[in-house]
């Protein structure tokens, strides 16, 4: 797509969208200027072409106007009275758009222009039906139903802010999800904004880290943070169901009882537990052991941390790999080994770091790393990807582990992890910019593929699973790795998409320009990384806290990791 650059201030340029539309014909049409006549009756009418301004309406059209002139050409002279009443552009397929009509080419072409601009980011149809007749009474032989999807309004929606104030606005608003919408009994984070009593263990870990950033930014007081942590840790230690020290993915925020994630997933989820533990250990380093109230929370965090029997999830030492799930009712039925490369690196780091139930390093090397099988080494858009699947997969692969684990200067037997997080993020951006599938809306400023809601449900979006859905957390949570590209994205999402995306709890989960759809959902696992990694970009706070933990340092060294903070 081409864009009109809108200069807003020094150092800030946004990109305005233009009208896009799709065409679906009820019969096949060749992508040519005109379709051959196929009349069997000389009085019958063949549809020849449809033009939106000067563009033939086949596939996606770019640079079209929201005040178009539409020309529909037929093979025969039309009954003009019938044609004017039969051919109507309709908003949402129902409400006819008031237009001025005229005829050209000896009445074989009907033309019209809407009297007012079409609505941005809306759906229209242009049905061309059998009601159209020739002047000699012939019938139309090829009907069509043209589906039109207008794009965003290119105007600036909010007042311009400095870069610092904009990032602060995004962090502050997004934090409402974890503070205003926290479960009132447990303090844990709800899975999504429609979850009611259901809370999430992993998302709560991200919420803890978000609350640390919020405390440092003075969105909440330190005493409020300590009280919040006291409530959460008391619930986790004394109320919530645990299975060999691990928590379920979902649980009741009131009773702490398991809420099955799927039929067989009704017990421990070690990966979600690791996200929770990462948040708790980060909070432990933030709290002051010389303050009695804070020391009480520190001691409870240590109890929760020490209770997790990581070794149990190697089938109690029987295998050289960790397993994701265990059920008290169905045992190891899920049978999902935690192997790389994906979002689960933090699980292996914590399993090796446990002071009470550590896992042998061979589990990391033989299981997770597959004895080097996690390596990639190929180039995509001239960017080398050290680890993982081609094109890197969804961006949450890099974002979840490295909310706490500092990738700067971090290496092991398999990769330089700063190269990994930066290059994966750059590949994702480069893919969206190149837009090989010609998805509506993708650009240098509108990018980011990761797991999220979409118009059809939920999917782990990536360059190899591209459904035209942009997820704000993908670009925004990459800001430590792709600062310039991510700042372009936040400017576009905030100033141009505006209140289509930026709402009560920050940016909605996802949007799809081609379907003129924006989610009304917010998910803890997507909102949390936005706050945390913006903070890591601004101050490195969460990275420095988590990697200060002595247990974590011991575990990393046991796995042969090296980093400046391990010296």
C-alpha cells in the first residue's frame, strides 16, 4: 500500500491509509480490462467491467478515494430507469448510499458518485443483480456482489505528546487492566476482560512485573503495591490448588480451584507456573527485606518458589526432558515435552535455578536444546535467525522469557540471545513491510504478528501463519529490540488508529484492516508485556531485578550461560 506521509512534528511522521476494497463475484472473472461478451441472446446484457475511480475492481485496490466515481459498463444499452433503481451502493449491505447517477457510452455504462464521503473503516456492498435490463428487455447474464472495505481515517486522533509522555500514557492506561480489573479476592489477573471469576497464573506473573513498573512510575504507591503482593501471595500459598508445587493455567480467583484449560489440562501447567515464578522473583528483588511488611511477602515468595518440584516434571527423574502438564486425574496424558525453540526458555532456566528441586543440566541440553537442534542459522530478508523455526514464529516466543531474563550479552552453547531477540523482531517487521501476501494495511508503521484474537477466533499469527491480523503487543513489546520500528508502530496505533484501538485498558488485542475489524478484548498475556518491555526499554528495571536473583544466576551458570551480569 502507498501512504500519504503526514508530518506532525519534528521527528514524528505518521502514515495515512487510503480506501481499500475487495471484490467477490458470483461467477468467475478474468483480471482483464474487459470481459468478453458471452451473450447467447442479442438482447441479453453482459457485465463488462466495474471501475472505482480509474481502477478495475478485481482484488484489492490501492490509492482509491473515499469519494469515488464508480463506473459499471455493460455490453448493451441499459434501461436507465431500472438500472438507477437496481444498482445501489449499500452501507453494511443494508442502507443505500445517496448518489448522483448518469450514463455514458450510449447508455451502456452507468456511473455514480456518492453525495457524501463514505465512512472510514466500514463495510459496503455493491450488488449488481438480475434486475438490470437492457433497453430491448434483455436480462443480465453475469451478476456480481462487490464487497468494499474502507480503511482507517488518516487524521490525527489525539494531541501530540513527547515520546516519553506517549510511552507513559500507554503504560499507565494498560496498567489499569492489572490494577482496576484485578480479581477482588485473590488480586490475580483475569485471563481476559470477559473472564469473570477466571484468573490466569502466567498472566498474573506478567501483572506483578507490570505493577513493579507502575510503582516506579508512581502510578500507585509502594504501600499499595506491597498490600497487593501480600494479598496475591497469601492466596497463592494458602488457597490456590497446587500440584507438586505448580499451578494450573486457569483457576478460580475466588476459591483457587482449578478451571480446566482443556479436557485433559486440569492440573499443573509448568510453563504458566514459570511465568508466575518469574514475576514473583522479580518482586522479591524489588522488595525491601528491612521493612517488616515487605519481608513477610519476601518470605512467602520464597516458600512458593521452593515448593515447585521441577524435577517431578521430568517424570520424576525418568527422562531427560521437562513436561508441560501433569494431571492428578489423568497423569501425563497430555505428553507435551518442553522443547525449543519457543516461549519456554524461562521454564528451563528456572528449573535449573531451583534451590530445592533443581533439574540436571542435561535436561536443558538434551531436551530443550535437542543437542543443538534448536539452531536455525538461515537468513530472512537478509537477517540471520540464530534459533527456531523459519521466520522466527510468533513474536511472543521472544517476549515472554525476556520480560525478566536480560538478553543483553547473554550467550550459551547455542546462541547470542540479543541477536536472537533483535533479529527475530526485525524479521517480523521486515515481513510486514514487504507484505508478500498483500494484506490490507501492513506497512513500515503497521506491523506485528503474534498470538491473539482475530475475526474468526484465536491463532498464533506469524509470517508462516499470516491471516492479515496485526496485534499491537507484538510491535510494542519488541521496543527494546526494535526501538525505531516499534515507536513508528505506537505512533500509528495511537495517533492514526486512535480510539478504534486505544481504549479503557490500553490497546485492544488485535485488528484486521481487511475485515475492518478491531477486537473488543484485552488479554493479560498481551497487555503485560507491553508495560514490562516498555519499561525495560526506558530503564531496564525488570531485567536488572530478575537477573539480580542469586538462584537465577546459579541456574544460568549451571547451563553454561554467560553474560556481564553473571560475572
